[in-house]
């Protein structure tokens, strides 16, 4: 553990021997977003969150999709949920009641189908886009990572995620059409960011269901990398974004484990899917720890975004 870690140690106890609550000064808040369905958002959110938790990083997954796929994937029955993301959006100050520990170090704010109703119920509220931001403010000191699984649309739920997050990760497949969609999606993040969250950054793309051996996939990956490279000098939210390594290979075990309510680490811990998500979680931890170390060394001047190089203007500091 480096000096840059910003929380009281898990095992910290007060002078009288009582355990201290977790207290994180800095939290990595990520929206996993793609307007397209079936690209691997939920699979990535759940297994990345599980991978982080397995490394001892306290992680919260907020399921913002009324389909409740992340909730089901983690073995929680939405019909039995008492306090959900729906309640969290209606009463952000009570967000603490919606988070439940579902694995060691892994907490879930479950979704329910009623969440779809929240979009219309909140439609006339002045602060309708900032509900999740308020909830995260209540919760963030308890977690080192907070991940939002977004629905495949650009409705109010996704807008709340884009307002509350510091980073966007785009799970996608390496198809030609997906590349076209990526450009549009990034523009959307840009526009939304300008309105509700100017500090929002796109950290990168996670390639899902990847077929590394096909020529087509290789070409698309090279195109995405080139696209990010070309944007690297412009002041855009995806400046410095990358294609995360490793890509997540197509692996049938990843498709099977949700129906057992298990993460890939529980269902098939030695399969390629588990290996890929473990390495991905490690990549997220490494870049986060490196950022915190730089920030610590610079006396807190380093922007809190993994995408921005160390020489970024101080105006970008969060
Ligand atoms: N790497 C993978 N290999 C095989 N199947 C996958 C992989 N990633 C996702 N899937 C399957 O593809 C489908 C869509 O994935 P999902 O994560 O639910 O996408 P989204 O949340 O974007 O709609 C699901 O049935 C899921 O189990
Ligand atoms: Mg999903």
C-alpha cells in the first residue's frame, strides 16, 4: 500500500478498539455507458466490480438499468428488493439505505423495474439530472470505486449517471458499425458534459466479446486507437482515452454465469473470461494508484482523471 492511498486502513481501530468506518477521501466514479444494448455493459460492470472487490478495493455498483441485469447477475432478486436505485433517486439523502453488501468489499444498489417510472416521476423536478450526484455525495466516502451500469438509452437515468460520474468507460465490440456509434456517443458525452458536468472525461473503451484473431477486429481496434491518438491534442472529454488492455475475449462462461447469479470469479474462476476481467481490474487499480501517487507528489494539484497527462493545465483540477 503506497502513501498515496487515501483511506483509513480497513483494519484501523480507534483507541478504544472499536473498528473505524471506511473513509475514502478520493473515489473513482465511473459510468459504463453505451447507448447500444447487448455490447457487454452489464457483464463488464459486474465482473470489473467483482475483480476490484477481490483485490480488496471497496466497490459500489449502482444498477441504473430498469432491466436489473446487474442485480440479477449478482444473485439479487429485484422482486425482493426493498430499497433500490428508484428510492435513491427519489430521496438521495437516504442513499445509504439502498446500498447492500452482496460480496466481501462489493456493495450493490439494486435496480427494480419501477426504476423506469422514476424517469417520468422526476421529469418535472428542477434537479432531475442531479439526483444521483446528490446520492453519490452521501455514499462516496465509503467506497474507493463506484460503478454505474447504465441502461441502453440516453434518458434521464443515463443523464444522471453522466452528471454524477467523473469518468465514462465505453464497453463495445470491435465492429465497423460500433466504431461509427462510438463517435456519436463521444459527441453526446461532450454535449451532456458541457451542460451538467464539464469535468466529465472518457477514460477509454473496453472491448467485449472480442475475437482477437479476426482481421476485421484488428482493423477496428487500430482505427479506435488512431481516433483517440488524433484527438489527444484537442481539449475534448476523450483526450488521453485508450483502448483498455486486455480486451475481453468471447467466452461462453461469461454468458452463462448471470443465470446462476454468480460473477465469473465464482462460476468459472479459471476460464479465460475470469482471467480477462481480473487483468482489467488490475489495470484500473494500477492507473488509479498511479494517479493518486502523482497527485500526492504534486500536493493535490494533479487532476483527478486518469486520462489527463501530468502536464495538464491546472484549470482542469477537480
Ligand atoms: N465476453 C463475452 N463472451 C460471451 N458472451 C458475452 C461476453 N460479454 C457479454 N456476453 C453476453 O452478451 C450478452 C450482452 O451482454 P451484456 O453485458 O448484458 O450487454 P449490455 O449490458 O450492454 O446490454 C449477454 O447475454 C452476455 O452474457
Ligand atoms: Mg445491461
